[in-house]
C-alpha cells in the first residue's frame, strides 16, 4: 500500500468558518462543552449535562435557528438552541 499523501500541505489548513449557508459544529471546548460557530461568533453550551459522543447539528429548524441535539450520560436526550 502506498504511503498516505495529504491533499494539501498541513500548514494551509484553517479553522472552520461559518458560511453563508449556515453554522459549523466545531466539537468540544477544552472543558468538554459543545461549540458552534455562527455568523455572530462562537456559542458554547455551558448548561445542562455533558454530551456523550454523537451530537448532531440540525439546520432548517423553526425560526431559522440551528439546533444541536445529543444524549447525556444518563441516556436522556437534550436539545440546545443557541
């Protein structure tokens, strides 16, 4: 098998940016909280249970706001509307 070759140099990679088409789910902060980049800036989910793996960003929600959903450590679902 040939060695892995990156499509572009690693120094050319930039942080995720929100696009005119919608927000970007960034993942977790250093404290383990979910982060979402929007046109207004970075929103951090600071309340509620810590999210387990597998959070999802849903676009096209009522009012045009993004919605992030996931499960807490007790397997209870939660919804975050930043």
